[in-house]
């Protein structure tokens, strides 16, 4: 094994985690923009995506049936993202940083859509929390 290959294989994983966290913490950016008066500079649809997007990434409010159904264990979604990080870091270990960032956001979008397709196929119900 080459020297430094262990650290090189961590770069895609770290890139993916930073990209994932940037989406998860996007509501904070909306709140800061609101408090500073710059909220009118951000389109409402983008604000909504930034605020509700993390709920799509970690669909905590998922039930096996309509509102009265059993709550799905949130660890399923955490484990899903852990598996995605491991697979991403293995498949993207030879990409440069720019390509890795683009691939990370694409993988996040694909995984989110796939999770919600699985939720629908299983007959589960996902609900957004919001005002």
C-alpha cells in the first residue's frame, strides 16, 4: 500500500460530509438573512428549499401509516447516510476536489430522491414540520 493513500481516501468522505452538512445547516443561513434584513434578496422558493431541505435529507417524521401509524426509527436514515458516505468515498477516491464536490451534491440529491421513493413504495408517510 502506498504511503498517504489512507489520507487520500478520506478526502472524498470529508468532502461529502461537508457538503451534506452545508445542506443540513442551510436553515441557519435563512435565519441569519432574516435577522440581518437580507431575506428579501433570497427568493422565497429558495428560502423554502433551504429551510425544509434538511427534513427531506433526514426524514424524521416518517410513519408506517397516516398520522396515527407507528413512527419509523430515525436511525434508519442516519445509517443510510453513513453507508452513502462510505460508498461515495470508495467510488470517488480518485476524483479531484472540484469533481468530488459536484459528485457529492449529485449523490445527495439522488440519495434523497431514492429514500423518498422507498418511503412511498413501502406505503410509509412523510410529513414536514413547519409553521
